[in-house]
C-alpha cells in the first residue's frame, strides 16, 4: 500500500510505534526525535523510556511533547538495563 493510499475506502491504515530507550544521551535523543519529526510518513506514536535517575532524558523528551507531530509519551523505568 502506498503512503497516499492510506485513506482509501476499504483500506486499513498502517500503524507503527517507535520505542526509544535512552540513558544519559540527550544529544542523540534530540537528533533521533528531530529525524522522526521530519519523516514523510510518521509513526503513529513515539515512546521514550528514561531510566533510573536520568532526569535530563525525561526533561529533553518532555520539552518536545507540545510541538511534536505525533503523540509522544515519556515513560519511566526505575531499573537500569535493557528495556527494549
């Protein structure tokens, strides 16, 4: 299905979620979110997972929520380690 065909009657729209686990890499998170925001066919939602006491990641993602082109959820995982 071509991206422009998503609204045709009888066609089911594709959905996608982007999960971004991040730990103390705010510059990389900023670049990632910027890239996602510029996509021709954006995802349905973006979820940023911040871990432990890494409030800088939480603040960086939270600052983008208001002007982000798709729903952006910021979730906390208290334990450090692999989350995705």
